[in-house]
């Protein structure tokens, strides 16, 4: 009681110590009240309003005094109190903890103490707080550092049991309940006069004003990550990278309900009010969204959230890609459940794209880190300390989601625009990002770094012996290359097109689980990340090992009817590249057939590094072999089959092994084991990558089918399982849905050096793993056989007890060399070539510079007229043949040689001639030794000479200017210390007439005689041949190329020109291909046929190789006179290797090297032969210009040794 009451008691002493309870109450708001001592209640008080109070000593609750009746206008459905307490009854006790503790999914029940906490002081029951605010407001439900305030601005009036309520626009400010839930101070004010909660939307508290009106996105808390501090920690926020910024919502977009389904199932209203305003981040998955590993499909959303003030994390996120496996050996796929990402915008690329580009067991760009800054300097050398090494990040090539994603940047035309335009240009939201890896204006991101040679990192990537530098790829070369074209790939998520130019060949996605795009309906993506293949080369749908050299070329340069070119099914579209995009001439598609596998047959064993999986119709595996899977898995079903794997591809159509699946969860299914022949002789396979190549498919991505694999020895004849070679594992990349025979899955596993003992076998054990989320029926299939050449590739060759059928023919045989070629001119020096015999397509053709156009052509006309020749199978560059010669070899118009005035893609134009017709065989000659368009950009060996019949001094040049410089790299002794040819073992006497010779020596223009490969024959000294001595379009003083004489043996319109391969020894080409025998079948032998012989008359001898360019009469009397004396073998007078020699006119002699003599092996002169010669001042050589081994007639009066001899 206050002082006034105390005085009152003192003045009325009778009220004190009178054996009665005397109650005198202070008047508040004019109400002093009365007390009923019998009932022990008070009435007419301010404290309890107009109703009697509860009996003294009892308990009270808020509604003991405050009516809060449903009929009360200020507590009814249209009141602000009712918004906060939606239950029919008020709380039973004022002591109830603040908050929505008794609410349910449909109703809020915020206890009175949430806003009228006693912690605020003793203003309760003490009268109106102020003229404009009756009740005290002190927020008991708040978060740390977020204590709201209330300002009353309404009118005071009496209503509830005599208590004053405040009406009007009173407001709550900076409360937790009306904050963004992230430690913010909250909205500036929320009017208490609000009568209907529907007048506010989500963005009132935790939204933004930027999103379109009436759109759920306005409720997304898009504050900048780290811009809010809560309890001393900067709050991370990643909502901004999940919410689309497009004006109109796309058909598929991330919504609130996908991650907060328990709170809001519709993204526009609260589904469970217990999950809202509960001081907890309620993250619960809901609905479906794109599968992060296959964005073509939607899947049930999964997500798990772990709060941490210093950095919360999400895991098991279905819309995030997992990335890659290779976490262990054998590889074990990463699981979404263990893949986490921090909830902020400081993510690393590998948080979702878990591609380990710092590992040392695969080939990739070696990464310094996986950050998201944009370097503008080119890295070179070590990834941990080389020049500009910090530039080695993912964003060295890519732009971040904030730029390429149309959801985050409305200036982006699609997700395919995820590459930088160049390393030197910093990407912004409006510039310097693109959807192609090539640009005609600047080269694109790849060329911007690789325009010059770069030093490879020696750390954080798999190392390749001797290959320390990358090759240069210049815009000048590549811009006009035949390989410069785009292959489009569509992104599943938005349909935007990525243009794969460099990446159509350099497509490195080994083990990746994520599929974002598809090219030409293949179901596969472009990428340049991680590869088991050197040079980051793609497989183009073929099997392969660690090196893909000629194989990748054959995938395009083959006919649609060829059998498994380059180790894969033939291309689907005839006269196009592998992708079905670029048009190709028949000649360009004949390359695979021209480079056949020329091998000698061996009835005992086959030496190879490949074992092909054979269908049952092709081969039956021989015991000993398994009769079941030996992986140790528990199988849910399926039938095991056993098949053979053995050397050499089969022509039998592929077999299909299907397996239907219907179970949810992870299941294993029986499929097939492949057993090899026995090892013929004990061999140690070097350490390296073993690759299982399997063609396969699944009927739906919902099947989630993957290859389960294991490789082990099989003891023979014990018929028991031997040592494990590759441990059981599951290949991370899901099977594709491409039509049968599906797509090859390459499973690379690093294996240490392994000894295979004679008699042992190898088993490849393949089963199926599914992680289906549905009981729908699906089918997965494995394919093996012709057009699906599944196989096992070892890192070294092994002799197997399996007959080698061999293959006939001759050529450069690129398939017999693997992993030797080095792409850098700095690495592949002349000294290196001299010590490392090999030949690959890229030794003669630069794939980054080659283009359509040869220095000559050969084919069969499909028509003609008095001024034209037509070959509809060609695709010539317009006017590439202007001023060249065309010679009709046979058929209508034969014997003509005319200058070409112009040409289109299929038609040659001349001034006039006897019309050729369909079937006429023609040859085009440019009489130029410069490299052709197809040889542009290839390195070569330039040469200088100091005397006659001496080897030259050679220097490697980055780009050969002349064709002979390309040939000299291998066919000349460019390294005198090593002697290329001897080191290559091609000059051994045991090879006889098949020995190689040093063409660099032979074509020396200081020699007494030579074919004009390096320079024309001199115009002085009677060394140049006359016009009458030449035919086929050749003129005196012209030069020639090696491939004018060496090339393909056939003249069909589809023939690939050049020295790729031939059935003729030495690859002699032209109308006549035999030398020095009457039949080309004897070429390269010592005594395999009848030697060509002169007639001693004007009648030419049998047709032979020389007659392609030379006339018989041009030999003068030496050819046409003395029937008996001169009817000798041609090689009695001329050297057998007619490149160049020490004697004029390529004449021979008794002291000529063995390889130049008639049998090619040191002897076999038949009767008299020439010994020396000298050129006359003019005209043909006469009898006294030469000396013979014997005097055979009266015409030879001077048989002395002449100026030139061997």
C-alpha cells in the first residue's frame, strides 16, 4: 500500500489489531475497489477489472482478469491478438514459456509472455502505461541481440472488463518474430492495428523487393552472404544462388518448398506453423527437381542440413552433382550422403563438381586450387610453383554460375555459356563469356593459352615419359583447318547449345557421374577435365587405352561400312564425321582402309595388348575357366554366362546380355565373365593403366545402372581362381540410354608391374549394380562383338597362345606404335626420333592445321566434256588446281596432258581436249614440292649439304615448308651419332632387298644424278632432262614430291591419296607399280620375279614404274640400239634404288652399295653392266660416255673409267 493508505490506517486505529482483515485499496484510474472478506474476493478494482477477482490465495491466469472472449471485438478473428493466438482457448497460466509452444500445424499459439514478459518490470496492473499505450509490452520471445520495441500511437478506450485497450496504428519494431530469421534487427515496424494476417506476405519479414510482384521469390532472404553478424559470426547465405532472377518463372525452378517442405508445401503459405518462427532453420526436402548428376531428369529432392554459426552445411543434395569417383583404388563412387557444401557463396567448384584435378593417376590440367577468381595470366610449369601457377583454377577456363546461369544473370543466354572467351579477358555479367571453346576473332579459351608451347606441370597430374611440353595451336593454322567446326550439344536444363570445337576431339570426362548436355542425341557430354587417355583425347565412342593416336582419326576418317574403325562401331551417318555434322569426301573416309593392320601370320601365338570380348557365335572359351562370378557379391538375380576374350577383332555381330531389374535400393545382378587364352611365355606387364572397355546401355536413367567389375588370374590347368589383378569395384558413371549398342564405358585402373606366368589366364568379371528408386521394370544391357568391340587393354603387349592370322600389305602401319610420339617440337627432336622409331598420323598431318587439299590427285572420272572432267566423289577446294597439269592415264581421252584453268568441288576445267568419260583414269600433278594443304603445320627436317654424295646437316623446323622435310625426319640419317636407320634396325644385311636407304643422302642436289625432290635438276651441264624424255604432265626444270611416287595402290574414286598404305611393296603408285621386276608382287625381293629388261629397240619393254613419268626413247641409243647387247635387265645399267646416285642418269657400277645392285643385296648382275659414266655436253649419252664391265660391241671404243663412278 502507498503512503495515503498507510496514513488512513494510522488515523483509524480501530482498523488495526481488531481481529479482522481490513483491506483498503489504492484507487487506480478512479477505482478503489472493495474486498469481500467472506468470499475473499475483490471487486470494482482496476487490477481485476469489472469482474470479481479469484478468491485470495487461489491462482490466476491471464484470462482470470482479461476476458479475451471470442465475442470481444478486440480478440475476435479480425483482431491482432487473434493473429498471434489462433486457439479457441487462452493459455491456462501466465507462466507459460514465451513462444508458440502449444501451437499445432494449423494454428499459432504464442503465449502472452511472448510480448508481455514479466522480465520487463512491474508495470502490470498499475494503470495505463501512457496516454497512447495502455499495456506494457516487453518481448519475452526474442533471439540473442534482437530485442524489439513497441510504440503506442493509438487511442485509449475501455472495453475488456474495464481495462483499457489501445487501438490505432501502434507498431512493433525490430522483433524476432518479424525479422528475417538470421539475427537481423527485423522490419522497422509492424502495425498492431493489423486485423488480417493475409494482408502481409512472406517478403514482409525475410524477403526482398526485387522479385516480381505476387511471386513466392519475394519471400526469399537474399541478403548478401556474410553481411549479417550474429553472435560474433558472419552469417552465410546461399539463397541468392538458388533463386532464379528471370522475370518470368521458368517451367522448372528451385522453390521454397524444395528445401523447406515441412514449413511450406506450396512456397506461398505456411504448412506447419510449428516450423515457422521457432528459432530453428527447418530444412526438409520436398517435391522433385532436376537430378544433379543427370539434369535431363527430375528426381525426388533430398537434402540434409547441419547448422553451425561459423558455417552451416548441406549434404545429400539431390540437385547437386556428385562429380567423380576415384576416391580409392579400386575406385569407389562418392555417395551423395557424404558429399557436403557450405551454405554461403564462398563455395569451391569441387563442392559439387568433385573432379580431383590434383591427382596423379589421371591426365588433366593440373590445378593449383579450385577457387573462383578469374586469372588473366597464362600458367606455365609446376602447379605449385611455376610461372603464374595460381592461375591454375577451374575459372581459368570456366565462368561461375553467377555469370552463366540465366537464373542468376539475365544477360546469359543459357547454361551452355559457361566458358571464358580468353584467358586475358576478365568475365563480367555482360561480357567475356561464351558457349564455345573456339572463337574466330581471338581463338577462344583453348587457343588463348595454347598458341605457344607450354611446359607441363610435373606435379598434380599423371606424368608422361619425355612429354614435358604441349604443342602450339595457333589461330592462323587452326582457323582454316578442316577440323575447325562446331559440334552442338544441348543442355538438358534449358536447351541452350554448347558448341564443341576443340572439345569434339579433346573430350575428357573419365569417371564423371554428371551429365549436363547431349551431343547429337548420344546422351554424352563434352568436357575437358579428367582423362585416362593422354592429350585429353576423347574416345569418340570407341574403346581405347592410355594412348589414342590413329584410333581417334579413324573414328571420322572411315566409311560407314567399315568394320569397327578405331575400335568402335562405324559411324551412323555416311559421308559425315563421327558426329554426323561435317561433310567428308570419299577419299578422306578411305584413310582407315588405307592403313590396314599389316602383320605377319603366326600359327603359335599372338603378341598384343588387347583382348576382345567375343560373342558365343564367334568363339567358345576353353577350359580352364570360371563357372560363376567370383566377386563375393550377393546377387539379387540374373543368369551368369561365360565367354571368351582373345586377340584380334571379330567380324561376328555383337552379342547382347540383357538384365531386367525391378528392385529398389542397391542390388547386384549376374552378367558375364570373359576368359583369356593362356599366356604363351612368361611376361611382366609394366606398371600402367589397365582399361576395361564395355559397350552398354540402360533403358532409363531411373534404373541407375552401373558396371561392377573385377579382374583376376585363373590357374590353368588347376581350374582355380588366382591372384586378384584389379579389386572389385563399381564404375561411377551410369550407363547411357543411347540406342543399342549403347555407349562405351572406359574403366581405367592403375596397376603396378605384373608378371603373367606361362599358362595362366586372365578373367574379366563383369556384373551389374543398380540403385533404383522405383520398382518399375528396367533393362540394362552389355554388348560385345563386331560393331561393339568391347575389350581389355593392357599397358604392355603379351604373347598369348592364340594363332595370329596376320594381314597382308605394306605401309606406315601406325597401329604398331603406341605412346612413342611426342606432340611438342621441343620434345620430339631429331635425336629423339632417331632413338625412338614410330609413325603416327600426326607425324605427317597436324590436326590443328590440316585442311582439304593435296599437291596432286588421282582418281576415276564420273563424267566429262570437251572442257571438263567431273568426279562427283571429290570435294576439292575451289581453284586449288589452277595451273596444275591433268593427265588422262587410261580410258576415253587417254594420253592427254592439259593445263587446268579452274576447278570447283567436283569439276576440273581446261581450255579444251578430247572429252574424258566415266571410267577415265586421271592424275593431277602440281609439279611443286611444297607441303600440301593437308600437311600444313607439320614439323620437318631441313637440310644443308657441303658436297656430293654426302649426308646433310639437319635441323628440326616447327613447320615444314616442303614435303621432303617431313619424310626426312624418319627416312634420312638425321642424327649421325645414332644413325636413325641403323638404330631402327631397317638396314641390317639380313633384310636383304628390303633394307632402307638414306634418302637424305640420295636426294642431295650436289649428286651427279637425283630425282628433283629438293630442287630442280640444273639447267646447265646437260643434267636436265628434255621435254621428250618426260610424260604424264612433267616438264623439264620442275620439282616433285616423295608422294608423287609413293602412295596408294588403287585408283578408285574413294582412294585416299598419299603413302598411307598399299598392297604394293614400297608403296609405289601410279598407273605402273612394278620395279625392278615385271610384277609388283616381287617388289622388295631379291629374286622374287623376272627382272625388267630393255629391248635394244624402239619398242619399249614391259610397262614399269618408270614409265609413269619417263619415256623409253629418252634413253637414246642405250635403250633403242644393239638388240642383243642392250637387252639386259634395267638394273644392270641403273641403280635399283633410283632416288639419286654418284653417277649421271642414276647409273650403276660394280662398286655401288649392295642395296643399289640388281638384286638389292650385293649382286646378281646379268652379263655386262655399266661401271662409270660422264655426261656429254648435250644430247643423249653415247657409247663413249659410259664404260662397261666388258666390251660388247664396236660402238664402245673408250672403256676407260669415266669421271663418275661408284
